């Protein structure tokens, strides 16, 4: 036998498993985030796509609070987007989008985008890795949880999984994560040779057969793991290959856009009939400590603009594809990042790690609106000052679980998110529509402000339980000032802040109607 | 399993059989219920046989040959470790221009000349970085019997930088040269060197860290990743990070000669107060050039938390060289004793030497449990399967080594460009650790690449990397005996044996061409030796060997070291 013949037989049907349209991907139910997922789509056919913007996206330059422009200019002039270039949003004159985000802006104006303002969590962490863990595990800032929220979700639906899976009824991967593309840096003089023999949707034929028993030693443990990955590969190859080959994408995706490359595969696989209900994709590079904006081309250009353009173009093409493929009504997605960035920019035309940031949910079934108010920017911003949160990221998860995947609320609270979080009116199916639209007049600016010892906060209760909270400039909860039943009408709270160090603080009113916050300055 | 079924599974294009689902088999928690390695750091005095020699080589070299095993077998354990720890004092020759093509020629650096002395040319940054990647693979694949490349990679992972982010090829080269030169030196000195290293100043924005706009990026990672770690015993605060960033203000880069320097103009001369974790240390602000010495004050303050630093580093080395599970027994009998010695002077070489000579290291439960990274897989294959790498012309050398670099990159280990400043998750992400190297994408690709290298991998035009598997077979004691040929191949490739039933099945379906009697192989081999120029006889032998080795490359056992 010639080597060539051996090659052809041995590698028959090509190779490069899970290598579709030049992209690598993994099928799995097992990651820190998605320990196992979701045949829920088999129940209601719905799919959710998680788009991770890793590195910490600068929310203030993504969804821009135009009504804060003067203070914004004071805080971050060297990265500030010129207000005349900010893209306007129908019905929201005080808020705009980064000029690079025309695709998403058009989707917003077409009623397919929901924006949630200032999403974060109490006591934010500023380490990329810890913050990402918190988002993925859906844990409190000081809690360490090894499983992922979406993984816990599946366990509630399929207790005992994976025993017996996949099977005739449920043959598909439960979640699919599409990895980074083969970077252009890899497209050197030899890469084409290496890849030329590959067929995009076919698989390397591994030997199979009986396996020797493995001992209860570290070696046996790892050997078992490797064997199971080999078996898993064989299993999922079959269904994924069939799905990818059964239909073609219909939209034109932007080139040189690794997020678009990933979403293109997601659309292909959904349309191809995979029952997989959660997909994760990611785009890196958002850790813009320096040169976030171009030195020469204007602040609306540069590294961050390029990233936002990729996000916006990719999602717009994806949405168009879903619509042309006739599956748009059962697919939604969101962007998220482990944290936003500091209000004040640094000297290197960049921004350091921050706290809360806006989050974008898209699809034909979202409420086309902005939830929450524009963040308020203090007139004088210190380098430490961070954006306080308006909504906990777990409220978004709760909304996805309850309003998108039809998970019972008790299950979402107890089994998946590990405590109760109110849903937000993100989806049209939400029963919490009209909630969270707190009247701007419900919480007055404190007086005097700035203050030195005592200051008064006036607020209006709609009746029922009312909370008034005080946060420091890093978003840490300092004190719950009021937590009691308050009759409908105006109330006052006198804050004795003599002991507080000088600086910016933030107070927040939470009522049955939602929440609202304001900045306060201690001198 | 029936022979026919086996054969068809091996080569046929058919639907794979249903098997157990493997979706959730990454660890959900650290597997502490396993029979973990025992023993402390006393010198190992047990049997010094092939198993122990190969364990040492698997963990300290990127690939080894049968000749390497024979070489170390004749030494004592202690001498063997000393030999491995004795790294060359000279540095490898720097990377050269092998990237010219007929249409694209670097105007400043002629073919075969190094570019590391400049001049810089931004139009050739990409090619020069590729040249560096290829050059690194060349260092890894060079025949060697010392730990330098494994230690250099440890520190590349520990002090992670991304070449594509740093950009300047000269700066990236200098960074890796620095790591290679200091890989067995003094750890505290190395942290200082890294702090002032140009690539690191760029990667973590240290050069932009000024008194008016302190940038915390380096200060944070200095504590969280490089020295103290993040754990219950490491309780520095967010304010400590900010204070450290202020201490470190003033380091700048000279873009003309790629060196760093201290600029007191942008240095924050205020006092910096640290938390109770650092005993409320105040680093006094200093003016003028003396401001640079605050960096030493900062490092002294961090290293004064000597137990925290030493244990963090020893644990990281342990996870790199032994296994990722550290129970209380290992913590008390291995980590803490090694850390207690390490913190006396921060010398890396005696620390690693002590670990590699310890009775704990050679405990049988510590063998075969290390999931190889892609560099391990490809370097081991190239060395054990006698793939001849080109030595000229420079363009071929460049392409061949870069091809292997790509192979590692597309299977999850893109040398020079770790995913982020934490390095590769396989070395820190609990509880999965090494398991993260392998998934349904990377594992089949790893295997595919090795099989391609066995049968012929065209890396440039018709230039091919290919193993000489007849020579591979010839190195064993009696290649005409299918039983010893398989056993000795397994002994070289795997850290564990496989069952006799499996070996029997393997033998019959490959070397015996589906028959049952050993003489089918013995006759074929002897026939070939008697007629080495007879193409059909050679092809018969080749076919048997290809199938036999493909089988061994496919098995899970080949991913472990």
C-alpha cells in the first residue's frame, strides 16, 4: 500500500472535526459556564446566543448618555465621542450609540434591540478572571461556585443527565461553543498546505473498540477523561455534520470579522435543525487600557470603534440571516462583558477596569426599548469613580430563564440562580412590562449638595416596601438607609454623612415600580 | 472485538458507533479521592529503572528518544537530575530571515541574517514574529538533555505576554531571551527584571503608568499572578493595587534602543500606604532618580510575605511538573518544605532539583497522569518517530518549523500568544486544569497532525515532513518479532501499558494483516531486509507499521505523560 492510499483510507471523509467554514468549535455541555444544557428547545424550540465581549467593554462609549455630555467631556475628554457623531435612537433623544454601530442602531430603530442600562452586581470585582467567573457562575461577588448558571438550568430539566444521553430523541449537543477563529496570524506561508486537504464538514476516523479498565489513580482518572472526549467527538460529529450540511446561510456576513464567522455557523446549525438551545461565541480585545481611540483619526475611530463595528455588523448580519432562514422568532441573543470601564479615562487614551455597563439583548421578540435610566456622571470625577449598578446581571439571566425558556420562577430562583432575582421586561412575553419605569421625579437630588455633614433626600413612594441604599464610588453597598413600608406620597430622609470620607457617592431608591439612583458629593 | 469489525472501524467511512456520552467529563471538583502520590521531599532511593527514567524525561524535556532513555539509565537518579538541571550557559543563535519569498524581500535583513539587531521595519513585523515562532519550535525540537526549554515555557506561561499585542519583534525576542537566560536563576531578581522588561511594560501598560493617570494593570498582575496569587492567605486589597501602581509610575521605554528607563517627571512622589496585609507599610515617595528605588521597596515588601510567595510559586511548579491535585498531605510534605527552603534565597534551580529528586516525584501514582500539551505531543512525535527537519535552505527551515508551530496553535497552544496574562488555563483553571487542553476539536486534530506527520505532511510545495518508520522499528531489539516490536513501541510512547488482549488485537489487525500467526510479520520483515530495494516488499512492511502506529497514536494513552 502506498502512503497516499493509507492516507486516503485512514483519513477518508477528510478530517478537522468540527471545523466548519474555517472555524473551530466545540460541542459540549461541560464548561465552567455550561456544565450541561438544554433540551428546553425541544420543548419550546427557543435558542439563546451568548456573545461574550471579553476584556471589559467600555459601556460609556457604547451606549452614550448624551444628556450627561458636559460631565462626560470633563471626565474623559481624550476618548470622548463627538456628540454630533453619536448615532441617535428613535424615541430616546438623551441616549445614543457609538458611531461604528450602525447595524445595531438600525435594529434598535426596527424594534429588535433591548438595552439594559448599568448592569452589574454589588461589590464589583476588578480582576478579569474573577469577574468572568462571577458572571458565568452567577454567583455573589464573594462566593465561589464551580458550576455555571446555564448548566444548572439543564439539570433542573433533565435530572440524571447525562446518563442515557444522547439518545434517539435527543441526539444533539446540548450546548455549542464556537471558539476563536484561526487567527490571521496563522495564515502564513504554510497554513494553506496544512488545511488544503480538509473538507469543512467531515471528521477524522478514530479507532474505536473496547477499552481497558482504568485504575483509581491520577493516571486512570485522566485516561478516562481522554477516552470520553474521544467518544464524545464521534458522537456529536454525526449530528453536527448533518445539520451543517443540510442548509446554507442566506445572508452575507462581513469579512474579516471573527464574531461574524462564529455567528454564521450558529445560524447554519440552528437552521440545520440542531436542537441545541444555547450557543456561546466570543470576541476579545476589549481590555482597552490604552489607545482605545485613534490618536489621528478622531475619537470615533480606533481599536474600540473597530471592535464595536465588528459586534454591530456581525449581529446585524446574523439577524438578517435568521430572518431569511425563517427562524428569527425563536432565536435571541445578548452581549455581555465581565465589567465596564472607569468613568475617567487615563492619559493613554484608554480606560481602566470599571464596574456596571449596559448590555444589549436582540431578537424579534424583545421589547424594543431601553430599560433603566442613563447613568449619571458627576461633575467632578476621580480616577477611582465607578459606574454604580442599576440592575443585577442575574436579573437578565432570570428574564432569559423565565420569559424566554419558560422556566418556572421557583426553579430559576432555587436551582439555577440560587436566590431570587426580579425579571426585567426584556422580552415581549414578560409579565413585568411597565415595571421598572420609575418616574424621574420619584427621587429628588439631595440638598444641600455637595454637603459636609447633613443632607436631605426626598423621595416619593408609590406605596408598599421602599428601600433607599447608599453606595460608595466603587459601587460597594455602604448602607441600607431605609427599608420599610412607606405610604404613598412624599417622604424625606436626612443623611448624617459626617463620618464619610470626601468623594462621590450614589444613592438608589427601590420601590415596587423599579429603581432609580443619583450621585451625591461629600466635601 | 471481532477482527473484521475492528478493521472496518479503523479504516472505513462509517457512522461511528454509539458510545457513552462524554459531555460532562471535565472535573466538576478536584478529584481528591484518587490515590494521590505519597512521600515527601527526601531523596528518592527506590528502583531506578526505565519507568523512572522515562517519567523524569517526560516531565522535563520536550520529547525524548530511546537513545536518551539508554543514556540516563546508566546514571544514578541524582546524577541524572543534575545532568538535566545543567543547562547551557550560552544562548541559542537568534532567529534569522527565512521568510523572504520571491515577491516579498525584507530590504534591511538579507536571507539567513538575524533581524534581532535591527533595523526595525514595521512592514516586516509579522514575518519576523513568525520567524520567532519558528525559531522557538527549533529550540524545542533540537536534540538536548536538559530542562531549559521546559523551564523557559514555564516562565512564558507564568509571566505571560502576547507577542501579537506587544508587536515589536525585537522586543518580543528580547523578552523570551530574558526568560531563557533566567529560567533557573533567582526568582526575586527575575520578578524585578520582568517588571522593567520592555515587552511587559508594553503588554500591561506599565509604560503609560503616570502620576496623573495611574494605570493599575501591571500592579494588579504583579500581585495576583506573578508573586502572591489570589487565595485565602493572600489578602492584599484593591487599595494596595492602586498604591503599587503609584509606586511603579515613571517607567518608560526608549523606542530607539528598546530599553526601559525611569522618568522622575511622571513619577508619583507621594507616600504610598499599604494595607494591614503588608503591615501597613508606607513606601516613602522619593524624588528624582531615587524614585526608581521605590520599585525595589515594593518588591521587598511583597517578598517579605515570603510564605505566601514561596508557596504560590512552589504550587505552580508542582502543577507544572507533577499533577494538579494538591491535598493536605502533599501540601504539608512537599509544598511547604520546598517553600521553606525556597524562601531563604529565592533560587529556582535548587528548588526544581529538590522536587525532581524527591521520593514524591517518583511515586508511581504520579506517573502517566499529565495530559500533554500540544508542544509535548508534536515534539515527542518528531523525536520518537524520526522526522527529519530540514537544515537548509533557510526558507525551508523557516516553513518547516512554522508548520509545527501552527499545528500546536490550532490545537490550543499558540506559543508566544497565550490567551491572556494568566497564561494557559490548563495550568491554573480549577478544577479542570490539563483537561482543558482536550476537547472534541483539539483532540482529533492533535491525532490527525501526528498521523499526517507519519505519512507525510507537505509543508511547502512538495517539501514534506515525514517520519522514517522503518528506522523507528529498527531501533527496537528485534523488529521481526511482532510482540516485542509492539511492546517496546508502547514502552517508548506510553507512560502505561495496555492489556494483552488489546495488544493481541492490535497485532493481528495490523502487523499480521488479519492473520493469527506471528510469522506473517516475521516473514514480511525478513523478506524486506533481504530485498531492501524491492518496492512491493517495502510497502508491505510499511503498511503494517503505519496501521500499527496509527492505532497507537489514536489511543487515549498517547495523550498522557
